[in-house]
């Protein structure tokens, strides 16, 4: 006897109503079309209890509903029971995703199609959804305000903290000997940085479609699986061609008053989209993401239309998850990952968590790296097709970055020609010269080095999801350029002015690092608490040779960290109790106290000891730096894949206690461990 009940009838009627509107009204039907044709898929809806089974099919601009789910359905939404199914009509799309996190809703099949369906629901219910989300935000704000203790009567007085003075000078500090702590400098001394900081704290992040649109246009024209001539692509060459196109056509933007050229997105603070990995997960929230309580993103109507019609449909079956599902027959590991209860894999979304060899970029430039690659191609006459393709792909990638820098140079020169303020005109002319040179050629000055790193950094985030890529030991790498600059100055006044410029320049670099955020569907806010890109900078410690590494730039970075007090870049400080001074340690503690959070301070000896088991050369161990949330990585030497998996150890314990059954997933997926009530 069928278990279906009135919930099945209600679901059928609701789906039929949706189909009726799509089939009859052009204002809805237009959303069934993409630049590549109709968005065709089938979605099944059923309950674990068997009370509901329905399927809605979108085919060539028409929508139909049936009471049976076919075996080849594109995606299934499996609800724990009728109550969970009912909540689909009562919850905003962000909360629907949280049903997945709670395992009250399970998706089987292509997750992108489930997000298309959520988008379609928003077409009909966005008004109600937005009101629900606004109420949710207001209720949460009220709850948060009630949890804050009432201020004591009278005006609160804060004890004025007297800045510390350095008691000694570190051996590596050559030019800040009067006061390495730079105690006389305050944020108010840098109006430019004050303005940037105000933007950071007041400007709402906005989703940017530039990257996905440029890449999708290239793939649509030149092919993804096969090239325009019908021949199978080598993935390495395909990706390189697309990346080069992206960097050549990316809009060259120089933020008003900035000393660092280039931006990650076209928005003041942009959310970068990667539809080739996890970007389609935001599809169902395109109408409502500005209204969610946790980390809302603005989105323009143009961006919404472009993503829905021109970008996301192209990637439905071409994103990383679906490649695995298709080529590896939906392995068990993927099914577990998509339940979000046992583990979470970063590698489905990003390469992440590594530190590139920036000293080499600064020393020889992108053109020098290209020359080395070409020499390798010439020398290795027995290289296979994959190696040749990979090396040629590297060349194309660097050519793309060089093109972007040249475009920035042209833009800076054009803006300088229109600028009426003499000081800003000179800054723009200087930037034009810098971008004409770096990162293509070796760096000579601190301005060139920081701009070269940033332009390359933009390229890194255009290639790969901005999650945990880190900047490494910037004080070590930039000290030679700081020293070379200041050695040229003869008077005390000139050097003082230059030190101020160095602080401001590093401050501009910090604020550039805040110009982008990773795309986080609301389910991610509950998993990661709204994590930023986690771009780690590491200071201090020891040199590869084992001597004290603290230098002038260490203290300049600490001063900027103290003044700006922002979460990204994620500043880490190495402290070696046998090599580093108490003067350095006191400054670390002072900055940490004044910012209430940063830098994090690491025991250098303990970290290096923990890495010894891998038998790395000692000079490489001494050159470690933090990546992401803070995992030790050998700078420019390896991809440690740290944090590639977040594993729920409690899940293993639960399955052991329940004879392999996981109670939240309601799935007998673990090994048989025996019945604990009967002694195992």
C-alpha cells in the first residue's frame, strides 16, 4: 500500500503551479533560457518516509510535473519528513541550505541544479523571502543588543596606554635605530590610510561578475572539452589560454589616491566568483544575498542577469564536483563530502594554502622566469607532451600577468594626464613607470617590489579560489629594497620622510589585501564563521642560516598592523627564544594588546621541531612561514596541502558507538563495530 499522503498532493499542486507560470508567462519563462539555449534538467523531491514523490522537469522551455522520479533524474532533494518539506515554502534560500548542513535535507546528483531550482523558487517568493530575512536580521540584532551588558553610568574612561620604547636595537635593524617601535606615528598621520580604512569598515561587499564572465566568454568561443577545431584540449594549455585572455582583458583600475596599482575585482570591495569550482552554490541566493544576516553581499541586477543567463548555466556540468561525479562514477567519498557531517574538502574549491616563491619574482622578474622555462624546454629534448604543455602554460600565464601590468601603466599615465593635483599627478606618473617595469623585470625599489607582489597576487586570485594563499616572509624579502632606497638618501630629514613613505606604502598594500572576499554561500557562514581569504604574512624568526631575522621591515609591518588593526592580512610573528631579542618580543606583545588580536605569536623552535620528521634541509625548515588560518609551510618550496580536509573526529566516534551507523546522516556507512549494549 502506498505511503503517499496529502503532502504528496500539496507538493504536486505547488509544482504544477510553478510549471503553469513558467509555461504561460514570458516574464518567468525567460529565466529558463541561457546564452547556450534552454536550461534543461529534472529534479526529484521525495521524503525518506515515502510520503512524497514528485518530479519537475524543465525541457526546451517547457515545464512538466509527474508523480514518479525517473532513474536518470539530474538531482534529488530527499527530505527527512513532511515537516522539512513544508519548510521549503517557509524558509529563505539561505536557510534551505542550512537544512543540508543539519542533514534534514539530502541532495543526490548535480548540486548546481538544486541551486537553479532555489533560484526559480525565489522568482515567485523573493518578496516574502526578503521580508523573512529582514525580520531575521532585526531579531538577531535585538538579541545581540540584549546580550551586551548595559554601560555603567557616567562616561567610561579608558586608561591611556603609554607607548613602549625599545630598550635595545636588534642586530638586523639598521635604519630605525632611534626608535624601532616607531612610537611617534599614529593613524591620523596618514589621512590616505584613514580613508581606506573607513571604506573597509563601511562599504558593503558586492559580487563581481568580471572574472567568470571573461572566462566563460573565452571557453564558449574556444571550447572546453574540445577546442574550436574539435580536437581534445590539453587541460593545462586550455587553462593557460583562458587565464591569459582574462588578464589581458581585465579592467585596469587604480583606486583613488592609492600607491598600489590594480584591483582584484571591479568593485570597491568585491566578492570573487569561481563557477568552475563552487561558484554555482550562490545561484539560489542571487535575489536574497544582500539581505542575509551573516555577511550579506550586494549584487546589481546586471550581475544577477549575467550570472543566471550567461555564466552559471555553462558551468553546471563543467565544475569540479561534476567532473568527479562523471569521471569517477559519483564515488562514496564525494557522497560523504556532500553531506557536510563527516568532512569538508577544500580541494573541491581551491588549490589554496601555499606560499609562492616571491623572492624569485622580485629578483629576476616574470620575464626572467619565462626565460628559465624556455631554457628548460630547450634543454630537455626528451620531455613528454604533458611537461611541454605545462611549461608552455606557465609562459602564457606570466605573459598574461605582464599584459595586465602594462594595462595598469597605460591607465595610470592616462589618469596622470587628467589629474590637477600636483602631488597625486606625480604619484600616478610614478605608478605608470612602476607598472611598465614590474613584475616583468627585476625590482629595484620598495615601491616596485610591493606593486610587483600585488599585481602577481591579483593574478593568483584570478586563477584560483582566494582561500588561504599566503604572502610569506615579507619583511625578509622586502628589507633589501628598503635598505637600497634609504641608502641613497643623505640627510636625516630625507630618511625620516622615506620611513613615513614606507609605512604608508605597506599600509596601502594591507588595504589592497582587503579589496576582495571569498564567495561564501550562507551554509559556509555556519561552517566557517565568515572567514576571510586568510592571506597570511609572517614576520621575524630566524634566517635560513639561523641568525636573528628581525629587521627594519619587521617593525614597519608591526607598526602598520597596529595602526590598521584589520583581520586580513593575517599577520603571524615567529619568535625564537635563543635568537630573537626581548625588545622584539615586547613589541609583539604590545601590538597584540593594542589590536586585541594580532599578530599571532609562534614558538619558532617548536614549529621547526614539528617539521623535522619530514627530513627537510635545515635551511628550508628555518624559512617556514604560516599559511591560511595558520599552518607552517616552507616558503616557495612545497604545496603542503595543509587544511585540505576538515575532518570531524566526533563522526568517527559516533559510528563506532552505533555499529557503523551515523545518527545525523541516518546512514550505515561506517564499519561494523558491534552492538555496544551487548559488549561490542
